[in-house]
């Protein structure tokens, strides 16, 4: 059974490396053996590391949450089986840096006993935001290799209308076949997961994209999707890196995702087929993400195949299960040969982003060819799917001209390795780009730190100044309120008493002045009387004498003629 053909578009560049997929699809997938110990790093995804919520010595059940998401972009971690927590500490992790990170170690008890869980029987009756929360709590992240928390991509916001949900079954990188085997063996889980995602996104339509080098997977998915309304299956011509999100959006919808933009910006959401199956298990079975399909391949194993592996399982146990020839392994790679990275140890744990382990032999890797000067042939630009200028990026990265390299859109580079693959001078171009990106991030971190330090210093100075001013203000206030040491103590002021005193003084002054005047007048009268008595008495008319007497009697202080006469 095949799906009705849908229109496809083309993307720029790309290459056709040797596939090397057939080796690991010769037998059905199987369950990996339960190891004695599981080591679970708390950082298995994009975003902040989870925080442990268990303690050493605690017994846990399969599916029990042992570490909580720490922030919005983060994912919880669950116990992949029942057992006992024997350690929480730093352990080596599968990362290009080769560093260690905080991990929880479980000693498995072999009972594989599940914790109780609740399933959503009818998701169509469930609010999309509740569905997203279940997916988040189940620790589901993108299983295509990136590990971005899945619930975030299912939350486009009320402003964004999703027209197309693309389910990525392309798996374009050589050697990797885990998605291929899942599509062949369990297509129903994928289709059920797609139904849930469409409901959560309210997406108009869904297209499942599968490369034409996976005919069995295509047939299987077409059969499962038959009759499901709004779901189409697209068989796309095999070309690397078609599985990269921006390239796949172009192929399926004809739309270009803008530089520094997201598929969401053109009304598209992309999820991997394995993520769809994990979402189905989280919603319909109530099971968190505790395992995944992993391709174990390369000429270093005699029995390359796909295994369903519990997270935390040591890789060397998987290699043993695939009949490894340890002495033949030249390089152990996690991921594919194009975008994967070399591991420093075989005893590292499988995590959520481990889709493939390649035990590569010397023969497989080929003779290491010497690096030659760039001959400016332009082959790298011809194959770049992002239409960058890899040669210029190389020059500026090499010269550490970090501003220039950004002008040439370094951060649009998806590190697909097409340019390095075709370079006749064998220049490891992608390594230069990774170096430049790392240098820019370091520079930005340092600038950020310097800005924070400057801010802290300014704040410190402001605080010192403020404290100084406050001290001075306190001192001035204290000084003003303190009595002066040399000044006599002022008696308490009584206004009423002062007023009485002033009034008494005024009365006294007036009375003294009156008494003085009276005394003067009496003295003057006495002198006049004395004069009169001493001189012979002239003959006076009785009228005049009477008049004079009347005048003195009526006005003794008068200054008129009579008074002048007195003087
Ligand atoms: S392919 Fe290699 S040699 Fe040719 S231009 Fe690009 S970097 Fe230079
Ligand atoms: S690695 Fe970067 S520059 Fe090179 S082809 Fe891919 S996207 Fe272009």
C-alpha cells in the first residue's frame, strides 16, 4: 500500500555519501540485556540539567521520577528499572568534551517493577496544555539526536497557526537505522503519537517524510496511516542532509525558514518518528521516556543491529551483545559519521540522544589523507545546504577574525560536514567552524562576566557613597541636638512672667517721672512763696489776686504766662 504522492521541492547542495545502513537491518531489533548498574546523567537534553529528588540508599521503581526538570527548557529523568540508588556524583558522560557530569547510579534488582501510572484514555477530550504537561513530565525530548524538550515544540503559542506537522522519518545520515527499524516494526505507535501531536498543535495536516532508501519502512507506515485523515506519507529522494529541519521544511512545503528563525515562523513544526512513538507511550500508556532504540554498528561488531536500550546502560555491554571485536576498534563514534563525535571510552552510558554507536575499524575509517592548502575550487559552496560560503568561513575562522566570520552567518551552519566531505584539500572545515563558534561563545561569556563585574563595582561604589552620606547626615543631626559645652545654661523661658515684669517696670518709670515733676512744681511754688514773703506787698486789686489764684489752682503744671512768671 502506498500513500498518494504529494508535491516536493528541492534544497540547495547536499551529498550522497556511502549509506552503510544495510548491515544493521539484517535482523529484527531486540531488547538489550539488563545491566547490573545504570548510570543516568542529569543532563541528557538541551537546556538545564535536571535536579535529583532521590537520595543514596533509596529504593526506586521503574518509571519513577528521580530528577526534576530545572526550569522551562529542561527535562526530568526517570528510573529505567527498579533498584537501589547507590551513588549520586560525577561520572563521565558521552560528550565531545570528554568531561564528567552529575549522575544518579542505580543498582538494578532484576524485578523490573513498574511504579503506578495513569494513562489518558481519550486524549481528544483532553486540553492540549494538559497533554503538553504530561509529555513534559514524562521527560520526552527530541529523539532525532538533538534532545530538545518535546513539549516546547508542541506549544507554538496562541498567535501561531500551525499548518503542517512534519514527521521526520528521513534518517539521512549513513549507518544509522534505528528510525528505520522503528517504522518497520512499530508503525502504529508512531501514528498514534502523530494523532496526539496534531491534537496538541491543532495542525491542519501532517506529512510523514521517509527517504526512498527505506522501502520497508515506507510500506509499513503507509499501511498504518491508511485512512487516517489529514496524514500523508512522502517518499523523498535520498540525499544528505535532508533530515535537517530547515532542509526538510523546504522539501515538504517549499518554504525557506529564515536565517536565525524557526520552522514555527513559517507555520511548521517538525518532530522525529521516535519522538512520536515516545509521546504515544507517555499519553496512552502513562510511561515516561526510559529507553530508546539504538543502532550498534560498524565493522568492529560482528552482529550489527538495533537494540531497545534502557538509559544508563554502559555502551561496552551493548557492544558485547553485538559480538564486538574490541581489538579491531579504531574509533568509537556516537551518532553518525557526518555529525557524530568520537568517544573517549567504551564504558559511557547510553542517554536520550544516543541514536547510534559506531565501532569503526581502521579499514573503515580509511587512510588519513594529509591536509593541503585551499585551492579555492568552490566545491564546498556548491554542496552547502545553507548556501553559506564555507571557504570564507574557513579563512576567517582560521585567522580568528570573529566579527567577520559572523558576518558570513557562521551560526547558520548546521555542521553537516558536506563541505569537509567534498574538499579536495582534506581541510577539516567543520572543526574550524566549531572552534570559531566556541571562541565566540567564550568571548560573549567573558563580555557578559565583565559587564556583570562592572555593574557590581558600580553598585559597590554607589553603596559606599550612600553610606558615607548617611553617616554625615547622622553626625550633623547629632551635633545639632547636642548642648554647646561653653554656653551658660539658658533658663526655661516663661513668656507670661517676662510680660508682667515689663509692665511693672513701665508703671514704675511713669510713677517716678510724675513724682519728680510734682516735686519740681512744689519746689518752684516754694521759691515763689519765699520771694513774695521777702518783698514789700504792692497794692493789688482784689480781682487780679483772685484771678491768679484761680489759674494756679486749675492748672498747676501749665506753662502759660503765669508759669513763666513763676520761673
Ligand atoms: S572545497 Fe576546500 S579547497 Fe575547495 S574552496 Fe572549499 S575549502 Fe578550498
Ligand atoms: S558544515 Fe556548515 S558550511 Fe559546511 S556545508 Fe554544512 S552548513 Fe555549509
